[in-house]
């Protein structure tokens, strides 16, 4: 499937993005762009910018407070190390927040980012994906939008079928290599 947005989808979403992707630093972009790439596969063009919980605390609060009124439906927030961005955004909005722990240059081993995002206190949920799991964050955001958008839902169904096809190709490949299994007989 193509990772580039169609021109129609791009135009529609540029003026009124439904998903906001934010990250603590430009150094997170290599991972976080995966969320944008996945969303584009479902013809959802997100907005993407840098917001740091520690370096730009006022920008964080401003972004979180204004997001809903701007028409954003889901926020994907990624950060590394002492990763307080997703949690603090969730503290300031009722929009669903998907947190992406990034294994950054200042991470000890990734667990610092993981636990900072995962262990939210009761009352302020963040849906945390795997370490560097920005692509899944993109899919999850599309799934949330699909609750009220049949076009996105259809593209998600097609994506599921596509994944099935890929695995079934692999099943044939390993069979060709001489590995048998009783299950497929
Ligand atoms: N970070 C930036 N502000 C607050 C946090 N937690 C994170 C970024 C990045 C890491 O610090 O999300 O993963 C390192 O950032 P930099 O800019 O030093 O490369």
C-alpha cells in the first residue's frame, strides 16, 4: 500500500486535521514519522509538530487545551527518557491520547520512556503502545476515527486482509523450503 497521501485526502485534512502527532524533540521524528505514514495509508493526513513537556511547558498546555476546539479527535504523543509529554497532554484534554515511548539518545535502555508513559495515575489514561511503536499508534488512531467514518473503516478492513495475504505468502514460502505442517493439510 502507498505511504503517500492522495492529493484529495491531503487537501481535506491539511485544513482540518483529525489527528495531532506531537513529539518531544526533532530527534524523535525518525520513529514518530511511522505514525504519519500509517495514517496516510488510510488517507488520513495528520498534523505533526514538536512539543516538549520540559522545554516548552506553556506550548504543551496550549496545544492540549486548544486541540479539541481545533477539530483534533486523537492525539499521538511520543517522547523519550523522562517522557512526560503524553501524560501531561492527557491531563489537559479529554481527547484520547496515544503515547509512544521512544528509545531516545538519552534513554537508559528504553524502560525509562516506557514506564514514564505507561504508569499513569488513575483518572488520566494514556493508551501506551510498544517501545518505538509509532506505526501501531497510527493504526490505533485510525481505528478510533473509523468508529464514525465508514471510509476509514473500509481501508482498515482492507489492511487486515493485506496482512493476512502477506502471512499466507510466507506459509507457502516455508512449505516450498521443505518445512511441512499437519495443520494446513
Ligand atoms: N524530551 C524532550 N523534552 C522532554 C523530553 N522527555 C525527550 C525527547 C527525546 C529526548 O528527550 O522526546 O526523545 C532527547 O531529546 P534531544 O532533543 O536531546 O534529542
